[in-house]
């Protein structure tokens, strides 16, 4: 009634509620009759796709000095994102899918071949995958992941498990006698969001398809409140797949496993005469054609 809607009463209710976000939401919804919106931070997938450049695994940029991979394990496939790291920039070089059950040895053999590939660097040397993290996940595929990574630990091909909360980017642990790395996914996603929102230090190959960008933007950061304090959390956007985001985060974490002097690597890559012929072709996976 009019008495309940009097300005004096509304002011009193607002002053009471403003220090408690839960009460403030109720005030906005019921007394003001307005919808409550959480503060969110999103990735603009269309804007990122518009920035795609003419480079990729078959045309490595000269600034790339380190290459890592993040591997996501699904019930019928493995997905791989290849990242190149320069001294200040990250290059998304490509994404591939290996179709097949992770319970089959042939699927892992194909992944092993993919991780053993080498690429000609434009300055003359050869690049290879310096480190890769394979998501161990949960369920029936865990033992298969461990069996694959354990004998390849010397190549920095390791098992990883994403952990939410305020954690370091990567921490070594052990499971079933296998080295496993715990990945602080929230911090890495925050780094990704910051880089994307403040400049163009992440660059994208024009070999990436529209669905890859949709998956990279599959989560948003939301500000919620716990005991009156703002807490930033990542949440999945309904209906979005997230394989590209997961692969990207694991490849970012894999960079922490590569301890080397970038100036020395740059010199090594330039110590061989640059090729005059065409770069070797890379077969592009038709992964979007599968459901």
C-alpha cells in the first residue's frame, strides 16, 4: 500500500539493506520491483575472432620461443590446444581433436605422435612441444591418463587436475605413484581474462574455428557475496561446451614447467639457416563435423 511505499520508509529499508547484498537483492526485487543483476565479466568471442592473424602451426611466428599443449579428455576424443610463448605474448597456434576412446591404446598412440611433432621455426631452428598437461579428470579414464603420462614424465608430458579456489598456478603432487600437477584454474582464468581485457598480448591463429572461440568464452566471472564480502567466481554459461577453455588453461599451466633462458633459446633457434622452401603442411582436424 501507499504507506509501505512512502519515501521515508523506502529510504530506511534501503539504508538497512545496503550493507548486506542478500538483503539488498530482496529490496531491489520486492520493494522496487526491479530485476537484480550480478556484476559479471565476459569474454567477447566475436571481438577475439575478428583479431585472428595469418599464422599457425604451419607458419610459426618468429616471436614464438616455447610451445606447450593442454589436453582435455572426453569419452570419445582427446582435444589439444597448442600455445606458443614469446617474451611478452601468447600465440594460440592451433587446436586439434583425436577421435577415439581414451580407453583404447590407439588413441593415446596418436596423441603421442602429435606431441612428438616438430615444426620449422622461421629463424631457422626447430620447435617442439616443450611441455604438455593432460587433464586426468575423474572416473574411468584416470588410469589411462596416468599410464600415458608416467613414462613420458621426462618429456614434461604430465597429468593435471584442475582445482578451484585461491591456489598457485601449478603444484606438484602424487597419485597412485604417478606425478600429478594440481592446476589453480581460477587464477589462470583470471590471468586470461585480464590479458584479453587489457590489450592484445594473446594472439589468435586464423586456423581456429568459430566454435573454438565460443568454448573459450564458455565461462564468465561473477561477483557474489559471502558474509557481506565480494567474492569473484567463474561460472559456466548455460549450454556452452568448455573444451577450448580447459585446454588453454592447461597449456598456460604447462608453461610453468619449462624453465629456460629465453634469450638463449632465441639464439639457438637462429643458429641454423632459415629455410627457403615452404613450411611443412599440418593436417587440420575436421572436429566440428562430429557430434
